[in-house]
């Protein structure tokens, strides 16, 4: 078997996986692109409102403090003249604002395929797969606990779709893999089935260090090359209200020291883990996020960080979380204003609380996605496949979401207003009472004039009925099956694959990561 050099492999392995010879593609999808959101963001807060939430966040940090359950983090903050009382840390606004000056407003993460590098910040917007649900579902097998086969299926969909720009956490937890070595098998699958940016869970030093080493190996990089620029990322959540736990801080600090990306995302549900008012919830979330970001900048000034928002409301009748609500949308937009105020990239999510890929799932997801776009989010977690408030990854919902993502990417394309676009000559030729179907202006453009969906059915009722009255989830079911049948993994240099396999086997022999099991 002939092997190509790493540099050639990197240049040639862009785009989605190829098709089996002799078959057409399962989806006539849009090419890989990095959307740019040129719209002005929606800003519910005026300047006084931004200042009020900023002041509220600073007062939380100065007067109440944040619990840091990691002794090393506490000592770093003590050395920066924070006020320490056991695990409670209070920091002044001058320190906060000074450290935020170091954080970059944008950065690029480069995976093993350099053609799939993503830029985070500014007006850039990228989408990732659903991450971390314990269950998965499809119309054929129903809802079930995740396993490695399903994990691999969803990773293949992640690679296949050009509208999915990065791989977040595990698209479903593979419960059939032992927790001590699960991260090794999962990252091996991620790095061989995809060539996009990947993520590490901040759950203990072994997992974080193993993932960094596997990403380095997969990229064919020296340690110096890996450390020189962002190659991967993690996301940490505060334990709201007002607490950062040990393992997430440990992982975040390890990545920060090596110049890798950390998003800090408080999970604040108004009325449960945060005040019932959106202003209070956003102020608390802002304080929790900034506290950890200050820590990371003290460790490595200039390391890439992101401000994450996951603020929504609960159902006050049951306490269940709700997503895609008017309050969720406003909280995301308000968080966007705060991220821009501090000069930080913004991360949000495409979330819903539906139990099946039905109308509720899509309207809540559409509202969540619109909140991301209108807030000028830079990175959208869980953009495809999320159900049940994050407890289930749906194969059909993944396909349905990708249709929505493609439409949003098409929506963000720049509008051209040249002479041919204004079409005065065509309007003159057609004249009053005519039509534009047959004119040259239309004939030259009709194939590419408008977005062409791969999932929507635009036939009339009679034709739809004659073709079996197939509803959207059923159409999506057929599409994911075709994708998996035709999937081919992206190329990887065989020597790199062998080195990756050897590392996984070595770490398994050593026991992987300690667990309570």
C-alpha cells in the first residue's frame, strides 16, 4: 500500500468523506465554508443596561465571591492579590478588566486537516455536533443507551456534513466502553473517522493529557508545534450557583498552559440555579465565566478563551429545564452584548426540550439557532442532533438540523447588488404582464439562484400523498442510512495511525484514567 507524506495528506483530505465508486451522494450538500454573519446583532440592552449587568457581575466577584474547589487555582488567585476565605475567592474589578486585556478577541483552531481550520471570533460562526447525551435514538431501533457503534455512526455524520465545522464532546456516551479507557477509544474514533477540530473533556489530568497527546500524534506534530497554536479545545461548566469544581479547572489550566482553547460556560437556569430574572441570571453567569477566564489569563496571558452562554429558564410548574423559549433567546442575545463588551468570542447552543424529532423539536431548535445568529455567536454547540434537553442524540434530528444549518449558512451569504443583480434590462425585456421564467436573465441563473433543500418536500399534496405521504423524520431516516452506507473515512498517514494505535494500547495497559468503578 502506498502512503502519502503528511503534508500531501493534509492538503488532499479536505471536505467530507468520499462516496463509494459508482454511487451518487446521499445529500447534494453545500461545500465546506466558514459562514460570516454580517448582520448587526440584536441588542436588547441599551448602554445603561450593559453597564448595569457589568456592575452586577463585578459586585458578585468583589462582594460575594466564587468558590474554587481546586487548591492550585486558589493559590494562583491568592498570588494575584485576590481575597481568599477557604475556597471562596473574591477579586476586584480592576484585576478582572486588566486580565481580560490579554485574552484574544479571535483565534484559529487548526486540526489535522488544515483545510478544516476554524476561526473563532469577530463575525465568524461555526457549528458543532450534539455532545454528551447518554442516550440515542432513531426510528428503527427506538431510544437506547449509547454504545460505541452509535458513537461511530454519529461521528461519521459529523464528518460527512460540511455544515458541521467541529466535533464537540462525544455525540453519545458509549456506555459499553469502560470509563477508565473510554476516552482513548473515543478519541481514536474521532481522530480517524473525522479530520475536523476535536474536543477534550476536562475530567482529570489523565484524560486531558491523553487527548492532547493523541491530537498531537494525529496531526503529525512535534510538541513545540502543538504548543505553538490552538489545535483543539475544551469547554468547562461552572457548578452554578457560584462554584467551579476541581476536575474542570484542572483540565482547563492544563490546556491553557499549552495554548489550547478553553470555553467557560456557566449552566444557569433562571429560577433554579440563578435568579428568576434574566438580568440577574446573566449577571451571575457573567461573573462565573469571568472568574475562570481571569484564572486562565493569570496562568498564560494571551491564551485563547471563550465566553459561553447556557442561560435559560425552567418550567416553574415542574422545575424541568426549557430551551428555545423567549427568555432563552433574550438571555443569549444579552450574553452576546456582554461578550462583545469584554472583547471575548461567544459560544451558545442549539437546544430544545422535545422528546422526539417533531414540530416542537424544530421550533425550539429554530429559536435557539436564531438566538445564536442574532446574538453574533461565534461557536454553536449541539448544533445537530440534540433532543430531550440534552439527554438523547437523535439520528433523524441530526439530519433535520443540518438542513436548518445549511439554510442559515445560505441566509448569511452576502447580497450582491451589481448591475446584473438589479436586472433593469431583464425587467425592460419582460415588461408589464409578462413573466421571468423564460427570459435569458433567469435561464442563466435558475440552477443556482436559490437555496435547494435536501430534506424539505416542496411537492403539492397530491404528489406527496401518491409518493407515500412520507413525513420529515422518515425522509431523514432514509438519508442517514444512505450516508452511513457510502461513508469513507478521511485519509490518514499509515505511520501516524500506527503511532496513534500504539499510544492507545500503551495507555490501556497502564490503566487509562482512574475511576470509581
